C-alpha cells in the first residue's frame, strides 16, 4: 500500500488514447486523496445505465469520435461542484478540444489549474497498449494482457470481477481515436504551454517509474 501524501492539485492529465492517464489517475487519487474525474468513465456509466445521455454518447464512442462539446462541458461543470472535488482533483480525458479548454478556464475563474501533465508515448506503443487492455467489469481496474496481467486469466486480482475489452478498443475505432486525438486534442499542448502550466512526462516507461515521476511533477 503506497504512503498517503497531501496534494492540493487541480490538474489535467492530457495524452493520446492508451497513454496511461487512467492507470496513473486511479493510483494518484488513492495515494493523495484527489477526486479522479474521468469523462470516459462517466460516459461509460451513462451508457451502462441506459440513460438518454448514454444513448447519445454510445454512437460517438463506439465509432471513436468525440461526444459533442456541449454534452461534455455541462457534465464536467456539474461534477466539479460536488463536495469531493472542492479543493483537489484530476481531470482525466477532459478537456479534449479548444472549446472545452476555454469553457474550463471560464468556469474555474480564479481557482485556476495548477498543472497540466502531458503523457508522452509513441504511437506504435499506444496501439499495443490499447489492443491488450482489459478492464474489470465490476471495479473498473485497468489491466493489460502482457504489461499488467492478472494472476488468473480474465479475472480481476482486486475483486474477482470478469475482465472485458472496451468496445472502442477495436482496431477500427483505435485508428479513428488516434486521428481525432491528433486533429482535435493535440492543439491543447500549445494552448497550455502558452499558459505556462504544461509539464511533459515520459510515460513510455514502467508504470511504477511513471508514477514516481508524476508525483514529483505534481508536488
Ligand atoms: P476515455 O475513456 O477518456 O479514453 P482515452 O482518452 O481514449 O484514453 P484511454 O482510456 O483509452 O487511455 P488511458 O490514457 O486512460 O490509458 P490506460 O491507463 O487505460 O474516452 C473514451 C471515449 O469517450 C472517447 O473516445 C470519446 O468518445 C468519449 N469522451 C471522453 N472524454 C471526452 C471529452 N472530453 N470530449 C468528448 N468525448 C469524450 O492504459 C491503457 C493500457 O496500457 C492499459 O491496458 C494499461 O494497463 C496499459 N498501461 C498503462 N500504463 C502503462 C505503462 N506505463 N506501461 C505499459 N502499459 C501501460
């Protein structure tokens, strides 16, 4: 069990699909008591619940496209008002467009972002990570068939839940997601570099090494 530390960060984890944002955000939020706000997880919960929002989101997600800005912006604005996100949080997967970044700036006002961490990973490595990713259908833990395998094949080490493959990790959806990342999300690197909050992390290393470096960047 990692030692608990205090981090009063309000940060964004930015990076391509498969860069390891979710893996690290879960670990940091457990270690440092930060709210982990993952727009992908929130949308998957909506899809699983069969809500109207989930129905709208599903077709975009399965095709590797972004869910429309107005849907996502409203969802995040409501989420960061909740009590657990009062002082410190990680936004994982948001913002992903310039419109989302500008909306976030407007809604935060004086309580500005403390860090934006860019998870840098080469594209060929990302494809291998997404192809081998498995998620626990019960607790949401993230595994990889080679890099982070479970003790028993297909069964989560934490809760014995069944592991599943995300529908948007199909080869066709991955090609589209990487294309969307390059055209719509990568311009945010310049946006946050200009605002002097961008920190680059070499995330093409073992998860434990990435975690140690990430905590140093966030302190
Ligand atoms: P979302 O769930 O946010 O997906 P993503 O950003 O594409 O990111 P991923 O979850 O694929 O990757 P990750 O960086 O979290 O990597 P992970 O830690 O899992 O979004 C899904 C969809 O929802 C979007 O396509 C869109 O449709 C919609 N959406 C979400 N937010 C939106 C927004 N703001 N606007 C509009 N639409 C939105 O790791 C990947 C794999 O690699 C795992 O198997 C893991 O075990 C392994 N791994 C992790 N770290 C390492 C390491 N260091 N070494 C080796 N393997 C590693």
